[in-house]
């Protein structure tokens, strides 16, 4: 039956064929006009992907009735237009695809059915590290070392690009996935198979939401879920609540987009938006550039929402032209959006849709700020930084405390670096990194940093040589306009040379600190500081030796680098004293908004974007020289320590196994609140005394060859040993930080992996106990795959971050949630009990199930399979098993 919503749009060029689109405004019904713009995209996708329109009319009606059904756990399908991946999550995805081809072949199916059916772009941006800095050739040295370490991984990805259709690899050295998506990959409106329809995307990185700032609906998913989407499986989602975030007023002259997003992050964490969409509206949105909006959307995972959507307006259209997109296509984009009622005028309140809830921020109330020392939502006004840090020093160990004894607050340690004497103290800055797509995608803050550097150098200020400074832009366009505008040389003079095009310090690829600095920190047990323009600062993420880490705008990163400490009040204390003895204050060198805007208008031009991106897939000579096979089935190398066929599909048959009750499980670990995916599956350095290090050593590798956990995600033997291996892990069973636990049958304290192996050998199932926000942070699927391989059958937590719960479901690990008002404390759970989790024969979404303890106590918990589709995945032992059986049949 033909779909009644199909319309024809006349082409702008008469020589071009007619294009079709789904005219949702033809619904002729006030319900459509009142829908949030983000929900309109879900509606369009539901209509466009109906095989039989009338069969799935219920989905359309549910979305149209969003206001009435948003609180009722109504399940709707969503098929995004595209998938994006980065290499830390992309390598395990391609490994899974290769193993799935093998499994489908064993089950008698066609292995080539395992192939992406929608466009998938994989950007290699997570592998480069800051091994070299403050040198004119740092960039080349870091890139050379990146290839030396990761050649085997890169060859594997190149095989993937040849073996799988619709999989495009953006080579290393090109930029950061989300900035490349914003400046180049995103379409806003798709033009495919004779149809126009809204661009939408899911990505294997939690900050995929950055593209929401351009009006492309997108969010992060686990690699497991992304693989299913690539194979044609729609995302089964509960129709979300939509929080309207109204922006009014104008920002103050000294305020940056970084200050705005850190303010919003704290505000929305307090509001509570986990599992919800946030949609921005109000006249204040019109005051923000697309780069500003993208910065705000980027940090969506930090405030916990699923998406942070800015509908398309004329500023969005202007950005497409500014970034070198084809003008004719841009005009077609605008024409389509006008036709379907999706072009927004933020100054016209009659266009404001209905929302679940409305909260408001007056942009004029935002002040310069940072966030830290351990979480992105812990905003601190710059004027309060000195006092706040000193309070944290003595406060009880926690998110805002280091528990340093009062008599040690003013400890000073002598440091000799390159023949000169210095002093380190609590609060000393040892890492200052302008990094991350969050901020390097924004010309205003980058040029602001450049102008501040220029004024600082001209005023005679310097940065102490032991501070590890770095600049890692999200694309080559940044270097282009910094150089053309004349500020690059001043950044270099302060130590902020370009060290690479990738995530680098933001994801913990900060490289080593000088040995003398590490010795001084260790000797004084100092709370040393990293300041970075990134989006995350969880414990143990940035660097093992920086216990305090603050998120800040690029200009403030430079300011704190010059000061050398966060124990400074910029209002009353000078940044430094120049050679003439003059005190130089921050206000003396802070650039005005007019200065920044004038340079941006002159130097950020379409020609730059076109020049950089037209050669993005061919510019890396090392990548071009890589040789890789083109066989459809991958030939696994048993000697490889990077790429290994995973055990997930061993023994898989077409028959389903009935889920069984989990009998007498031991608790592997007991956690408090805000345990992140960095705690569960760290991405950074592999400690020399860890189970992963022992495994790699047994395979003949030296510590220099260990690389990082993130780079080893194609090898399950390394990653299982790296699960819960974060050195800042706080396990309630142990009285100190570290990746250890108690093996209860013996009473021994062991590394987590070794304890799990003991339990597995004895046939004992395992569970994990946790508090609120379990699985916050990155989308990494190894935070679910790792516990699965350790033998963890279920997690019992007070609440989950969205992506991690989805990843647990994808691996067949049961996410259990305490009933409202209950937790381990109210139930009297110590974690030393043994747990029997009763799995009924007939399951339904979000049902309550019984848990019995060996103490005789019984209580209930919610089984967080939220949809019928998720239950189908559970019955199959996970989403990938489900897809293999589907393809093989």
C-alpha cells in the first residue's frame, strides 16, 4: 500500500530528477505542530521505515500522542540514517563483525550478510598520545610513534574497509570524530534513494550528541547496539520525555561557551534528565553560534540526557555554507525543512512546542568557571577556585575531598628540572592541555586562547618548563586559522605547540610526565593538578599522577599554566611578574569579544574547510602505505596481542536456551555512587603490576610495548584482565583505592581478575553491587563485555546511566535496580552474602523479581529490561547472538 504522506518537491535545477519526501505537516492536526522538534524526527523515521504503513500505524499514533503517552513506557522503533565510530570502539566492532561472519558460516548461513546496510564512518582519533611536546616536531614524532604502536590495528581496520561495504575509514591525523562530523560528515538533510529526510546518527562514542548542536538528532550507543543498527536492526526505545531548556538574555563579555556548558551541566544534573531528551529554545539560542551550541550539546552525557537538541535555524544554514558545504545542496536542505515545518525561528515564541517540563537559564547570569576536581558537574566559579581547592584538600575523601591532614596543606617539594630549581605544592599545575572537540571545534574560544597567548608573550609572561603543555586540535582547520590569524607562534612560545589531531589528554592519552615531576609529587604525596579544555575529569582518567583535574575554557587553560597553580585569585593576585618587575593580571591580557569576533570573521572562511576536507581520506602517507588483505573472512593470527577472535559466539547454536535462576552468586565488588565506565574498563596506561601486564609479558612484550587498554580492545584476553583495573577504584570491601577485591571463599585479597578466575573455576556466578549513576561516562562496550567475561551475571544498582544499561542488556548481563526508596543500606546488605536471583519463566519489561540471600532475607528488585525487544535479546544471550541467529536463518 502506498504511503499517504509521500510528497514531491520540485528540484531547484530543472535538469535534476524530482525528489520525494514525507510531508508530516500534511497530518493536518495540531498534535504535529505541538510536538518537540526532536520528536518530529522520530515521527518522520517511523513513517519512512514502515514496511507496511497501516501495519505500523500504531507507532505513528503513539509518537503523535507523545504528550499523553510520554510517561507510559511506550516502545517505538528508531532507525538512524547513519552510524559513526571511533577506533577504540570501532576496532572491537569490526572484530565482532569478523567473528560474526565466522559464526554465521558455521551455522550454514551466508557470512556476507554480516555487513553494514547504512553509511558508517570510522574516524581514527583515539590512538595518538602526547609522548612529545614543546618541540617544533612534536606532531610528527607523536604520529610516527602512533603508527609504530598501532600498525597491526590500523591494518585490521583497513581490511575492514575493504571487506565490508558502506564502511569508510577516516585515517589517523585527520581530527576528532565529532568535530569531523560537525564540519564535514553531517548532512542535516539526507538525499538518498530519491528521498529527502532528516539526517540522524548514532555513534559508538557518548559525545556523538555534539551534532545535536547543528540540528542533526544524534546520541551515543554502545558498540554492541551500533553493530545491530549497522546490520539493519532498529533501535527499540521508550518514547522519551523532553525537557525544554529555555535560554534568555545575552552572555556577559568575558563569558565563553565553556562557561555556559559547565553551568548547564551542573543545572541539569540537579534537574535530573537521565534517559530524557533536552531541547533548547528561547531567544537566547539565537545569540549562540553553531560552535557554541555544539559545545553545549557535546557535554550532554555529562548532564545525563540522551540527546541535547537544537533545531535547525538560519544560523545552522549559514554554518553549512561557512564550512564549505555545497550551496545548492544547502538551499535544498532549507527548502525541505521549510516544507515539513522543521526550520526554527527561536525569536518566534508561537513556534515553541509542548515539553514535559521547562527550565530556564538567563545567559547573563553565567560567570567564568571551571569544573572539578573529579566530576564535570562540580562547577566552580573562577573567583572561588582558590578557596574551593583549599577546602577540598582537607575535606573527607570523595568527589570534593582529598583528606590531606591540615599540617600538610602547605607542603613544598623541591624540583630540579633541566638544571633549574623549582617548587611543587598542592595545587601545582603539571598538565595544561587545550584538547577535545568540546572546545577546539569553537573558533571563538580557540582564537580567544591565541589572542591571550599573544598578549601574555608581549607582556613578558612565560609558562614554567616542567608543566606539560599541549594543543591537540579536533581538525586541521583549527591549525589553519590559528596560523593565518598570526597567533600560532605565540601559542608555541608558551609551550602550546600542536602535538596531534586526536582526543589525546581528554581521554587519558596524556603521555608520561617528566620523572623528576613524578618523583616530587610522590615524595610529597601532592595533589597535583591537570587543567584541560575537555569534557571529563573522572579520577584516574587524565593521568595517574594528577589527583585533581579541572575542565576549563582554552583561554583559562593558558592562564592557569602561566600561574602554575590553581591556588590563585585572579582578581587580587597577578598571573606573574615580567622581567621589568611589573605585575601582570589576567584582566590585563584577556581579549574582548569584539577582538575575537573581528579575527573570526576575517580568518574562519569556507575555503579553509574545503581545502582541509577534500583531501582528508588521502593525506596520510603512512596510512596510504599500509597493506591489508581484502578477503571476506578474516584470517586470525594466533600470535597477535591486538586482534583476537572473541569467545562470545563459541558453541552458539540456533536453539535458544531458557534463562535460568542465578543460584548462590558471590558479590565480586561493592561500589558507591558514580562508578564510571573509566572505573570499569579503563582506557589509559596498563600498570606494570596488573594482570594485563603479566599476560602481555608472558607473550614476550616489554612495558614499552604495552600501549594502552583502549588500543587493546580488539583482544579479549587483555580486556578481561583490564576490567575493574582502574587504580582509583573504590571497592567497599577494601580500605584503600585500587583494583582489588576479597575472594570470600578463601578470604584472600586479590586483583579483581584473579578473584573472578577463582570463582569461575569453582563454578560460582558473580554479581556487582552499586549505587547511583552506575556506568556514567563513556559509551565503551567493554565496560559490559569485560564483566560478562569475568562471570558477572547481574548488576544491582540504585540507578544506571543510559548507555551502560543498554550495553549490559546487549551482553546478556541483567541490570537490576533497587525499588524506589531502597538501597544496600536500607536493606542491610553487606555484599558478603550469597545471592539467588529468581528468573521467572514468563518475563515482561521492568518487572519486579525476587532475590533471596543465604542469610534467609528476601527482597525485590526491578529487572531493567525496558522493552520487549530487550527481552528478546536477553533470551538470545545478547544482541549479537540475536543478530547472528537472524542472519543465519
